[in-house]
């Protein structure tokens, strides 16, 4: 099976969601997806025994790591664009959901790299544990433990602080 830019476009929504969770802002996420698709335009890949989405996630993740490393070498912080409003037309009906969604995306972006990548692969992209393990090049058990820890950290970050009881 061949993976080219046309077949990658079938997964564009999921790639954008994963890139947003990895990059933390829409502008960098769009650049990340664009560079991934351009790589496939330059040279289509032949896949053996892996899903297209898992392979695309690996490409996206590797490109993100490359960009972070080159930014660190230049001693420049990654660009800090503001998180843009959701494109979802229903978001205007529930403004509280926009704030909640923003908090969750920020919490996922704040996770350490292994946890963030695992949460993005399983919860954002919807990969199975086996596909995520292949994409991240780790055992399935590692995916399961990182996912549990990552989810716990996201929940802790977005949960309201318990109120102190006055005696």
C-alpha cells in the first residue's frame, strides 16, 4: 500500500487535531501538518503492515521534534501565538465549552513529551494501543501506562482546586 499526499488528506482533520495538541497553537500546528504533507508530495512512502494514520502520526511527531530541536539550537522560544477560537459552529452556542476545550488543549500541551505524544495518539487521533505503540516505537504496555499517567495529569490540571474548609 502506498502513502502519498492524497491519502494523507483523508486524515487531515485528525492530523490537524494531533498537531494542535503537539504544538499548542493553531499557526504552528498548521505549519506542522503542511510540512508533513509536503514531505509526502516529495516522496510517497510504501507501507508494510502499518496503518496510514499511525505512519502519519510518526511523521508528524518526528517533524515536531526536529522543529523543537532546531529552535533550541537557535536559542529561540517557539512562537507564542494565541490559541484561536474554535471553528466549530456549535461553539458559539456554548461559550463555556470553548473555555473548557482551551483548558484541555493547554493541559495536553503542557504534558512532558512522552505523555503528550501518547495522549495525542490515542485520545486525539483515535489510534489503537497497538497502532500507537508502533507509531511511538514503544511497547503496548508503555502506551497504556503513559496514557493513564497523561490522562491523570490532564484531569488534575483542569480540575478545580478543592476549597479549604474553615473551622
